[in-house]
């Protein structure tokens, strides 16, 4: 069975004073999560704001527990970054039919 979940994390980057500074922080988060946790990752919102960002992550596995474990690790990684403040995080499961 296929288990798929998307995680959206809304963050603030209080010390960012330009889109260039924001992009550096976002790149670090997105590439870090891709390489460490083998998830799909992208900036999905607030592209034109300097201090806000919505990040999207997706994980796929044969068991729901593995998906939860991977996305929990992604969340902990983002929360651990001192340059960002997490505003909200939400998960959406994709229903699959057999």
C-alpha cells in the first residue's frame, strides 16, 4: 500500500531584509531537508515577501509510520534553525485506493 503525506510549514525570517537574504535561508532549509531526509521540498508561498515563507514537503512510504517518522524529522530540523520562527505546520494525507 502507498502512503503519502504533505507537510506545509509557514515560517518567519525576522532578520531578512531582502529577497536575496530570504532565498539564502530558504535554500538552506529546502536543500538540507532534501539531502538529509530524502523528501520532496519547495517554497510554496509568500514568494514576494522578505520575511515570510511557506515551505512544502512530501514523503512517500509503504507504511504510515515511516512517513510520520520522516516528516517529524523534517519538522524538528526546521524548528531547530535559529534564523527562523515557525508560525504554523500542517499535514495532509493523500488517500489512496487499492
